[in-house]
């Protein structure tokens, strides 16, 4: 599975298993989610699951009931601006900190950083 990271110097496709990286087309423009969360930097939603990036520690808030209730996630993660949820597997979440990608395969409980370093990450999305 590959995720596309839109950066300050273009878009890059990153394979989440092999961590291979290659330039690719820019992400299509998406309408920003409107959430009633303070210090919101970015968000992604799939069904009733919403993952929001906030300007605080921990940097992520996750809701599984369309924003009625929230839980914190990513206590050890650095600050970031982008997040993406896989349509094929909603437990697969990719979070973009300044120049790194962090992956959770269990809905945001545990995270691992990829070794790949990128220019400043601005947006994320999974390849179709």
C-alpha cells in the first residue's frame, strides 16, 4: 500500500512496507473538514471515524462516532499537520510530522516511524 505525501517540493509516493519513495502527481484538492475542535491543523474522515491533527500534545484526536466523543492519540509523536485514513483498512492511519511519516495499523493505538525523510509534509492521501 502506498501513501502520497504532498510536500513543499512536490508529491512523493511512499510504499508503507518497503519504504521506497518516488515522485508522483500532486494530491487532488479536497475540501477541508469542519470540526468544532480548538487548534485544528488537519483532519481526515472515513465513515464515522475521524482523525484530527491538533496543535497540542498529544497531536491527534480520534473519534469513532462522527465527532460525538474523542480520545487522544500519539502521545510520543512530534507535532504535525497531516493525516490520512485508508479506505481499504480504516485501522491503517498515516500521520505526517514535519518531515517524517508515522504509521498505525491498529486505529491509532500504537505508532511506528518510517525511516524515509521528506521535505515539509503538507498533506497526505492514499493512492487509489
